[in-house]
């Protein structure tokens, strides 16, 4: 029986019944992660890349009292135009939004929930939330990490952003049994840059190897997600020192302004973009495309 609160698009439904490869895509990256119109272009191009590769795109959101899996052109436009006016919807926000028929853009955590409900095991994004710097005081640990601990979806991302405490984020993931895979790398990528100074749990050389491990994990079954980290292409990465400075400045301005909670990640991303004259946005877009390409390969191997 299909959950009446779940609304799966015709195309995604068809793919599910035929066993075709599908990749779920989050939507907070559209509303809060990027400005208009780059957000719309990116969202459309992500879907385009999947299509070109013979994979069905399932962008998710909470709309009209339903968890939507697979959005229409009009719905994508609505999210892109709304920007931060729409609710950034993580796990805790879903019940309220559904019961009040309010719209929300899904974070990694809530996209994993939607994907699992629909039966889609792979999703792609730019970056995940993590343990924030200073979390010992603020307790700011993204709900994405708890979701990875319990929901059976593999998340393809560009590693862990250095606005976060990378070391503590890795410790948290280890405690909750989440494997951190490096695609062709043993060093964890740090979103805008290929290197972070931290190691992944395991380096894997192919999408086939990753898909096989996912099947084994969930076949045991061991509950929970897997983080697949995919370094930004060398030619697109930002200079480490410039990035480091921009992040330090963004963090100190955030502190001065007293910004906390769910506003933190969007604020930091926006600030870093301004401080790098938009270069970080360009890199962000490129790494998203790179992740969507890898997620497509894994999804194809998974259904083989
Ligand atoms: N990182 C980015 N861009 C984003 C996000 C993270 O580079 O748009 C979004 C994702 O949706 C992620 C969320 O799931 O921020 C994490 O927010 P928080 O730290 O408040 O849980
Ligand atoms: Mn948070």
C-alpha cells in the first residue's frame, strides 16, 4: 500500500515498477543553497544530466500537504523563485508542514526520508550538514547525520565543508556506523577543495564496487546510510588559502551577528560566495554536477 501522504510523479512511478535507475535530488540547495537564477539552472541541469545518462530524476519537496518525489517544471520554478521564503524542511519540520499544507524544500535528511519511502536508494547533493565548529557549546549538529545513521539511502556529496568541524563530523559518523567512502580518493574531500587533511573510511575505485557494497550492507541488513564522497574536479576547485580565509571571516561574522540553528548553513554559504566574488558559487555548481554524474553511475550499477 502506498502511503497517502506520498506523491510520486508518473515518471518516477514508472521507473520504480520497471526497475529503472533513479536518483533522488534534494531541494534546499535550490531554495537556500543558491541564489536565483543559478539555483533554477542548476536544478534543471541536474535533471538533464540524469536524463542524458538514462537515469530518472526524482527531485523531492513538501508541497500541498504531500511529500513529493519527482517535481514538475512548475514546481521546480516555484522552489527556485521562493528562495529562502520557503521553509527549509528537515525531519522535524515534515509533520507540521504536511498537517498545515505548507510548502518546504527538503534537506539531505528529509530527501533521504522521501527517497526511502518511495524506494529510491541513491541521492545526490552538494554537501551535507555536519557537526558545526563550536558544537560543544552550541550543540549544532545537523539532522543529516542522524538520518544517515538510520535511513537506508546512499548520499553522494563532495565531502565535508570546512565551515563545519570535519574531524568531529567524521567521529559522529563513525559512532553511528556510517561508512564514508572516497570515490577514487583516500583523502576526504572538503567540498570546494579536493583535500581536507582527513581520511575516508574506505577508498573505492568504481561505481560498481560502491553499488555492490550498498547491496551487501542493506542485505545483511545493516540499517543506515552511506556517505559517498566525490572530490570536486581539479580544474574547478578553489584555492585552499583563499577559501580558508573566506570561511574564517564568514564564521566570525556569523558569531558577531548571533546567527544560529537552521539559518547558519545558508548564511555561511552566502557569505563565502560574496567573499570569493562568486567563485564559490561556480565551484558549488560544478561539484553538484560532478556528484549527479557519479550518483547516476551508481544507480545504474545498483539496478543491474
Ligand atoms: N551544504 C551546501 N548547500 C546546501 C546545504 C548544505 O553546500 O544547500 C543544505 C542541505 O540541504 C543540507 C542542509 O542538508 O543544508 C543542512 O542544514 P543544517 O546544517 O541546518 O542541517
Ligand atoms: Mn544545524
